[in-house]
C-alpha cells in the first residue's frame, strides 16, 4: 500500500458515518475553505522563516485539505482523488510541450510567454463553453487576498499594454492619490475617502509590481517587524512597572525609536 492510498483510507475513515470523527463528518466544501486558506498561509510563513523541518508538517496539513475535498466529492459522486491527479498531470503536460513534446523554448522568459499563451487559450475555451466573451482578466479569482488579486489584475492588464511605462510614473500616481485622499478627508466625505484609500493601496501594489516586490510578502515582513518591535516596547515598559495603556504616546514612541535603533 502506498502512502497516498493510506492517507485516502484515513480520510474515508474520518468521514465514516458510524465510526468516523464527529467534527470531520459535519464538514462540507464551504466549511473547510477557511482552514485551507489558513494552511496555505502557514506554508508561506514557514518558508519565509526558513524552517524546513516544520515545512514538512505544514505541507502535510495542506495536502490533507486536498484529500478532504476529494473525499467530499467522492461521497457526492462528483469526482475522485485520482481524477484530481489526472487533471493536473494532463494540464502540466499540455502547458509544457517543450518538455513532453518536440516544441522548442529558448529560455525561462520564452517559457513564461508560452505558458501564458496556453493559459489564455484555456480561458478562451472556457468562456466559449459558458457562452460569454473572453477577457484577459478571466481566471483571476475573487477569493484571493486583495493585495494578491490586485497584483494579478495589474499583470494581466499590463500584458496587453495597459500599464505605466516605469516605476517613476507610478510614484507620481501615488502622490496624486495621496492628494486626492487628503482632499476627501478634509471634506469629511467618508465614502469617497474609502474609495481613495483603495486607489492608493492599488497604486502602491502597482509600484511593488514595477520594482519586482511581492506586496503580500512585503507586508507580512512589515507585520512581523511591527510585532517584534511592539513586543520589545511592552517589555521595556514592563521593566518600568508600566503597561502600554499607562504610558503616553510620546513615551511609547521614544521606546519604539530606541528599539528600532537597536536593530540597525
């Protein structure tokens, strides 16, 4: 018995109506989606930390999510795990004709272009089956984190020429958006201010794309840095017998700068 067969059997047992786990038996496609998203982020976080011993466990947790969906589909007569495997095998072979067939690709850049060509053809075929016109934005999931989806929408539009020519132009756009946001805030126009905040974030993500920085990863690093520094501020306050709510903003800001200076 191979490892995958054993894992599938364990999943089936967990869902068994008689001897299965009560929690696992209650789940459906929708209820386990949040866990799938959480496990995906834990994989990303583990890779960023370089903790490859833990990565093995996190990848197992993510694989379990896929097996869970496949078991639910099997129970409803939709498809089986082997169908999932067959589908991705066929897709990888179809999108890599330079590896599995006789087509030639000069380098990684050419392969990226070929990959996008194959994906575009697949999106066009899917749109045709649905009886609607194809769009270059087809396939960008609305379930993605907002920063990731913004990046992908910009990339798709950029491929057909709808893009800023260089990063400096995006910086100008950011300054424009800040000025517009300031105007709406001063006017007390909350709804318009919300739209301007969105425009500003979208422009910052666009800048990240132009300078080849993943905004989701950059923000995760900033979150981690903020958490580390704020915890250090809390520790320094504790040394003075104080809690954060007992300190003034100026006192905490001074400690923040001390902590920040100590990191450089």
